[in-house]
């Protein structure tokens, strides 16, 4: 009687992933491992593909961590950094977003000030989470705006985007517009995915813990109130009505 056993285990640490694959097959039939129709061979090919993708994802993570730490990115190109960002977005298992009030769309100067003040705060030492702006990324994953990377903890990276376009959800014509700040968060274990595993995370509220990103949202919302007032004041100083 033919029996098959496959034990497949993935272990994550702070910076690495380890994969154990244990296989048993009936004596005298194990040579079928290399046969294209063998279930063992198919499992082996799947693990091999996952390992390759995971290696690329880990390199992407390392490059983004270097950006946060201010380490030289050579030989990584600007286009390569955007590709790394997109890989982490695709791996993300948690997606959280919040709406931030902006000025009327005709108030270009005030809106530019507010965006700059918010981003400067996030990448400053006043923000408790180490973060960096992705300088050349603008349009990724169907979203356009200012992209940032945050090291939530040693296991978790979050990619954030402050969108350029006003969010029309639930806004009336006479109301001030909002812009969406979205977070795509991935832990180390999320990097061990094959291309076929990628699926868009579906969470638009902070009802869940989301790797602690909800705490970051609260900090940014609190800072936003101050930056909004500051942008309004500076715009008025330049004789521009916000």
C-alpha cells in the first residue's frame, strides 16, 4: 500500500525565515521525486518557487530598512526602490486607512504646505516610529501620492501613502475635502508568499490591531490638527486664502 507524508514548516525570526520540508514515500518509489506528475515533485517545485520569491522579498525589505537607517542605497536604483516598495505592498497582510481633512482643492499652496508638514513630522524624531520618505515613488498599486516606509518593529514594515487626490467618499459638495492616508503592513512571515498567494488586504478601519499601526494613526491624526492650523496661518501670511 502506497503512503505519502509531507511535513512543511516555516519559522520566522527577527530577520530570517527557515523552511523545513520532511517527506516520506513508499520504499523503492522515492525516485519518483523527479517525475513531473509526482505529488512530491509538485510540492518541491512549489517550495522552490516560494523560496525564490521570499529571497527577493527579503532583499526588498533590507533595502527599505537601509533607507530608514540612512545607509547608502548603492547599487539600488531609484526604480529598484519603487519595485521593492511594491513587493512589500503586495505581501502585506493588513491594510488600514484614515481620512485627513485638507483645504479646498483650489487652495494649492495651503494643501502643499499641509502635505509637506505632515510628511516632515512622520520622518522626524518627533514621530516615535523610524520612517523615511520614498523620494521617487509616486504611482504604485493604483494609488498616487507621497510614499513612506515605517519600521513598526523589528518584525514589521508598513508602507504608507498620502494620496494626492481628494477622497469623495461621503463628502458633500459644500464640505471640505479629505485625503486618504493608507498603510500596507507586512510582517516577516508575510514575505514567504508565492505570486499566486498575493491578495489585496481588505481593512479600512482600525477595529483590529493591525500590527500596532492603529497607534500610529492616532499619533498622526493628533499631529494633523496642529499642522492644519499651521498651514492655514502660513498661507494667510502669504496673502493666500486657504
